[in-house]
């Protein structure tokens, strides 16, 4: 089966510009997560979708970040306007509902964002 | 959720067995222990998960003592391609959003 696909793999933009990251989860995975790792720091949770609904967006840094998952398939994460501190690698992961066992996530390769 | 502690880095040689121990003193009753592997420029990849005792798959073994306050990931006969960062996480079903990743253990396998 196809894995989790993220696009673009790397984006370089100037401060104040807008960037949209896209994630295509594994088909049939209702759960979709966004994470971010800033250089030298830990991977941090941003938000969680169940199908098209935002289950938890407590990790979103501020209102410059907007995530959507229309139709419960692919998701986008828009940063507008981008700031220097938004630089990092944005990971998307998906999973099936878990009724036994837990936390088995399939990650994409990540989208590296560089804000100059 | 339980926070984990694992070594920052480890070195090994090809063909050796590598054991990475993770401490999770405040693990909850319904928490599972999961290990991920991450190569440069890739996302983390699931390698093994367990609740208690021992779990083995084609990639690794996971040893969990009775008190579940620690766990050990065992990689048999490592090769250069096992050079990666290994993350230990604990959490319950449905709590992926609350997992604390930490910095992981950077394993370097030398020829």
C-alpha cells in the first residue's frame, strides 16, 4: 500500500510569505496528525484530525497556522504569514482507529520549511 | 502521559547486538510501550510495540520487566543500515496526540 505522502519536501520562503504543506495519509486511515520538529528540539504534536474533524489542535503555535482536512482525505497546513521561528520539519502521520494496542503511527518523510 | 528517559547516543559495531534501555517510571496501567526508528530526512518508522514481558518481530525484540518501569529494545547483529535515531514512547490507545517524543537515542553503527 502507498505510504503517507507529504509535499513539498522542502520549501524556502521569506518572512511574511505564505506556505501550504500537504499530506496524503494512507487510504482508510481516519486519524491524521501533524507534528513539527524545530532544529535540535523534540518532535512536537500540532494537531489531530479524525476524518474531517479537528479532534485536538492544542499544539498549534498560534493563529498563523491553519489546518484543514476537507472530505476527510488529504490535509493541508497553511502558515500565514510565516515567521523565522516557523522553520523546521513538519511531519504528518496517520493511523487506523486503535481498539487494542496503541500508538502505531505511519509517518511521511516530512516537509522541511526554511523561513529567511 | 509518561515521560521517558533514554541515552542520548550509543556506538556499536557491525554484527553486535545492541540494547537500548528506556526508563518510564510513571507508566500508567493502560499505557503501551512503542519504539520508532528514524533515518535522516525521513519520518519516524514504527518498529515494535509491547505491553509486558517480551515481544519479538523480524526487526527487533522488546523486553519489559514485570514492573514495566523500563523497557529494552534489542537489535540483533546490527549493520551499518541500523544507524538511526531510536525513540521510546509510552501512551494509551487513542493518545497519539499526547505522546512525548524526547530526543531519542542516536545509534551509530561502525564498520
